[in-house]
C-alpha cells in the first residue's frame, strides 16, 4: 500500500517547487507540525531516513515519515494547485485528525 499518494501533476509541481528553491537533495521528510482548530498540521524538511522511518520513493523524490505518523494518519496525499481548488500545493493525511479546539479560543 502506498504511504504517499501524488498525481503526476502534483509531482511535477512539487518537484518544480523543490528546484525553484535550489533543493538538490530530494529526500523529503513529512513532519507533524502540531494541532490547531483545523486538526493536525504538517510540514516538510530535507532530511535522511533513520531506522524509525517509513520510506517511499516516487520517481526522483524520496518521502520519509516516522512510522508513528503512518500508524496514526494512514499515509499522506499531496495535491497540486489545481487539485486543491487553486489554493497551492497541499499535504493532507489519509486519516484526518479531529480539530484541536481550545488552542485559539474560537470554539465554545
């Protein structure tokens, strides 16, 4: 089962983003950045795999994720700008976590 789902269009857009930012090491770690009102938030960094990681290579890009993230979120989907209704590239978990209400004070 794939841990990262990415269309050809999203792959090309993501790789162009890496190239435009002079990223020449295509080993990309998906991290949990924290929780907010919208649920879990993720970010990416350039990093090498460790023994605690799941690795998925898609064409030239190697995606690295902690095993615990796969267990909790079931993997990740990367959407192109077009697939994301014009809002830019997006990284979403397969299993969405509930919002972390209370962190912004807007929930009652």
